[in-house]
C-alpha cells in the first residue's frame, strides 16, 4: 500500500491545520479509530503518525478483535512439567526451560494473504520473519516447520500457489541451512483463494543468553542493522492480513516483502556473535509494521522514550517518504539498543559479517517517541498508544443458526463398505486421497538433515532435534489441526488439535511441555466466525489446564475468507516436548518382522468429520470424536515409560487405523497381518482420538500389557508384522507394492514430477 506523497507533514503543521483531509480509511482505520488517535494526540496526526497507527492498530498487529478472548490464556499456570517458562505471551517468542541449563524458544505464525498474492515470496518471508523472532530472543534457530492448507488439489489456483509456496518455504529455509522437520499439507475447498501458510521455528539458548525486546537506559544508542529499507512490503502483511479477500483476489495489494535468505544468514551469525560479546541491552526484529513496530514496542517496553533520526535509515529507494519508510516491511532487519561504550564493538562485528549498521537514535526519558526527518519532527507520540493501547473490540458473537443442523447430520446414514473387496478398495482410495497420500513431493524440496542434529523428520509423527551433543538432550515438535472437526464443534476441535499434537510428540518418547498456536479464522465481523474463535480459545485454555502445559505465545490470522466463504476454522496447535536422550527415541513405522502389534486406546464408532466421510461421500456433519484429555495424558505417560521397550509407535488420526497401518507398513516395507474384532469398517476407519499403534518384540508383549494396565490404558493386540502385504484376516490383502503405488502417485500426477 502506498501513501500519497505530499509536502512534508510535520508535527507543527499538524497543529496548525487541524482540518486537513487525511486518508485514514484507505489505510484501514475506522472513523472511531481515527477520532481516538486525534484524542490521544490532542490534534490531527501527521502523515507519518497516521502511517504508524494504521499498521500498528491493524488486526494483524494489534489483535483488536481477539485479545478479549486471548487473555484467558494467562489463567494457565506458567510452569511446564519440567521447569519454568522464561518468557511468554507478549514477547517475540515463548522460552521454556528444558533442563541442563538449556532453554528452547519456539513460535508459529501466519503469512497467509501475502502467500496468495505472491506465493514464493509470501512463503519465503514468512519463514524469514519467524526465524528472526526466534533470533531476537537470544537463540540460535535450529529447525523450521510448515503447516500448510490449500484448496482442492485439482483446482487451477492450487496449481498456481502450491508449487510457489513450497518452493518459497524450501528455498529460504534451505539457504539458511535450517532443517525442515515437519508440518502438514491439507486440502479443502474452503482454502481455495485463501491458502494458509503457517511457519514455525525452534531455537536453542542457554538461560543466561535470553534477550528481551525493550529499550532501557537513557542515552543508550538505537542501531538499525541488516538489509536496507525499500519500497517492498509497504503496508505488507500488517494491512494485507487485516481484510477479506474478494472473490477476484485481494481488494488491496500492498507490495509483498521480498526475501534475501543469504542476507538473513549473515544477520543471524552477526547477531549471535553480538550476543556472545554482551553488547545488546535490548533487541527487536523488524517484521510486520517494520520500523513502526520496532521503535514503538522497544520504547513502550523500556523506559518509555526514544528519539530517532529517520533520515539516517539506509534506503534502497531514495524517493521513499518518511511515512513509507515507517510502513515498509522490508526483510532481514533488526534493531538493537546498545550502550554508548559498546557501539564501536557492535559496529566492528557488523562490519566483519558485512552487515550494514547505523545509529539512528537513542533512548530518552521523555516518555515520548520522537522521530525527525531532516531536522523536522514528523512523529511525537506516546509509544504505548501505538504499540499496546490500540482499540479493543468486543465483537458480537453467537452460536450460528446452522450449527445444530450441521451437528444433526451425522455420518451414521452414509453408505458403508461391507465386503472384504469393498473395504480393500476403500483403504486404497483413502491412501491415495490428497490429505492422506505421500507428501514427499513437498518434503523432498526441503533439507531435513542439514546441521546434522535431526533425529526425526517427515513423515514421522513429530520432528525431533538433538540440542546437546554430549548428553543427547533433544526436543520434539508437532503441529496439528483438523479443520473439519473444528467446524463441527470449535471447542472440541481445538482440543482435538491440541490432543493430536500432544500425542504426536509423545509417540517419539518426548514429554510434552508447552504449546504455541496459530489461530486461522474468517472475518471477525461475522458473529458466526467470532463464536468459532471464542469457542476455540476456550477449548485450548481448558485443554491446557487439564494437560498441565502453558501457552507460550502464538499468532492470530483473521479475514481468511474469499467473499462470503470463510475457511474451515483452523486453530493450528504446535506442541513442544523434551527427551533426555534422543538415541532412545521411539521411531515411527514398523521396524522388523515378527513383532507384536498393539492398539493402545479405545475405538468407538466415530466417523463424522472423518476422512472417509470427506473423501468417499463429500460429507461434513455430525459431532467430532470424543475428547478425553485425561486419557491422552495417561497415554503420553505410558509412551514415555515404554521407551526402549516399544520398537515403533504411530498415532491414529486422519484415516483411522487403516491409514496408520498403511503408513507403518510402507515406512520400511514391512507387512502386517491383523485380526480385528467387531465391525471391521468401524475398526478400520473410525477416527476416535487417544489411540496409538505400537510394536514390541514378542517377548515384551506381557510387559506392555502390564505397563498399559498400570497407566489405565487399554492395550489390544491386533496382529504381527510379517510378509509383504497389509492383511486384514478374513477380509482382504493388499500387497505393499500396490499400496505404495496408490499412496505415492497422487501429488506427482497432479503437480508433475
């Protein structure tokens, strides 16, 4: 979004011509918001001040429609199962103690709308932005993940956005030398025209290396370093993500940021050396809202005052007006607060890494953010009013009129396969469906093993990274969400996302510690959508309280809809866990023949919202599977206690037991012969939560039964690993070669090899 250039609009001029017409509506502000700005300042804002308030009060930056619901996360105790949380909600990313003097920081954020407008750069800069959030906490980034959502696989626009988004995620992360260890790729018609690109990063630091975003110490110098500021991304995600897309595309097309991963790599190494030298009193990355965000947030979180000489900012485009410089979201930039005596050493490190750095201001005790342009004052505001005291909306919300009818339309009446041949065909159909098929067309474009510390990656249940080479201390992370479940019941759907991510971390043998979330929803101006959002937040809060894990932070992405069509409510939940010794993790997929296969957990007839109903019948209705968080916690404790005994573990989720068996057999081409009790269709395709398929050596079967009994978990032997086929005794047999052909052909056939 471009701001009209006029003669320099100074604070003095704003006081002298109070009635000048200003483009506040074009910048996304409402009439009452503009009036509030005038009230705060006691005059009309300058064009530069108007630019700052517009981006910082945008939905993307201020959470003005959602913070009334998000505040309930503060009711959750800020302790993890192994230690304290060192930084939480409100910081660039959450930081948690993982033992041995180490801490881990992680966060997931969205870059949805920019990735629709410009798929490659939108996705690439989404990765770059979340990496800088992690870096700003004092951590070395060690891994990334990418939960993705697309429209139907056969839709032309999916063919436009998917390859570019995947290339952007892979291109930026690969150039940074960061392994991509997990994520999702989900297809649904509601994401057509509004793909979701959520990006997660994990970083590692020692406790004493923690840095916070604040500008303290009067006289300390404010240094901008990294890439030069350009016209790309003016208004960027801060404005683009704060409005609904028309059916023909976004109503406004602010320039999408352009990323340079090689500059970011230099910035990372430069910043880590600066941290090691102890030269930083406060630091902030420049992401959404650019300089407007960095200056106002650092000042308001510190001593409350800052003076900036905006004309010192290095530019790629010398024609930029001050308001454009303040709105630009050009990438690969950081802002540091440095004591005067340390400036020379700071600059020397930047020069060593060929990173441009300029002192653009200093910390003051004025309580004001003062920004000058060639000697003229263009900004004079209370920084907190920009960064933290934006509008708060109590938007109306109510359970939709259609919700009862949706839940009444369950999957019970849908035609089901009965014969063995019909069950066999259904297994193959689901295995080849876009949401369940082999995703290696995507993941092979990512480097999963760079840095040499990746322990588990796609298609394992969770990604796992070693963070200490001598003791083999590690962390595992998973991201999950079933939007269909959230549509049927957003409270339960959010808890099911939490439960699945929690379970996926536990299957590898890690102890779940904390969550980050990325809450993707439609327009907050729709009471139906706001009800979905409120219910999802309530579900997450209650779920975290029951599981005993905190919310460390996250992201909200609204206006994810095209015209009147909102996306499925998609509250993506990332769970991080710790494992004392990664060499003892439990792998995903059958490892050897002759092992006993157990199903942990109970199966009920729960098919509404299932992948079977979606793929075979195009149906969505009923209520989602039952949530039993106490059972999930007991199951996770069993999986941790079983490390060393369990030879493999794979959770049961989308596609039910059938898909879990498909993926377990194909991992190492080891077949299975199963015997199922009761109704074979329900046993194979129900998506009851709280279930995991595990294997043990035959001599450990009784020990597993005892362990499961001790934890109150049902453990049912269902077969033995053997041969070269997936066999359901008395029903059907599918050779693994046929199964793999169906599972692996879908994405290459649709997208090309």
